[in-house]
C-alpha cells in the first residue's frame, strides 16, 4: 500500500491562508519620516473585527514586540496615539516628535480569541533634509523578491500537479 503525500495540497493551503490574512488586515509595508516630525499610519481591517482590540507594537519579531498604544478608548502615551474608526474599518496610529531611535519594525495588530492578526510596517527615520535611498531600495528589492518567490512556488505547485496527472493518466497509443 502506497500513501500519497499531499504536498501540493499543503502548499496551496498555506498560500491561501496567507492570502486571506493579508485581506483581513493591511497597512503600508514601509513608511518614511524625518526626525522631529510626525508620522501617521493607517491599518485597514475587515469590519467583522470592529469590536476587537487593536494595537501598535514595536519590535523586529511580532511575537516579542512591545505594545506602544492600544484601543479601546484611544489610549495614548506621551508621543503616540491610536484612533479606531469602526465604521470605516481603519485604525490610525500617529507618532510625533520622532527620534532616530523610533526607526524599527512596527506591527498593526488585531487581538482575537485565537491567533492575533498582524501585519508589519517598517518605519525609516532620516535626518531633516537627508534622504536614505539605499534602505528604501533594499526594502523594494525584498518586496520584489517575495513576489518572485511566490510566483515560483505557484509554478512548482502547478508542475507537481501536471507530473502527478501524467503519472496517473494511462497512456493510449
């Protein structure tokens, strides 16, 4: 008895899960600002999450990030605040008096009873009047590479299905 490993099915399931999560919560992947200025980031979400707690946290890895601000009641700290527009399905985070130390990875997060839903936002801080093109170029390159890898995975999935189909289909002459 030979068991078929449904590898392509697992790949497809993984791709669908991540595609659906990106539709539930979206935000810009990169935001640039200058020191001593302010920045506002909008995190758009599916309206079925309008009553959930939302928060903005800082850290390279989501699982270890530190909460900066969170809802409800538009809680804020000395330089950051959050506003949740439940009718529009958008929560907005504003950070003011930016410092170089604010440059980091941030996360828009919706708290759920299961696994939280989150998406990353990379904040770049430059000195007033100085643009950092190289870091933005590397970020754009990474986004392009991710799309190329995604398409490559889809091609592998399709070719696996074709190979399995050819093996299982009897040849007629």
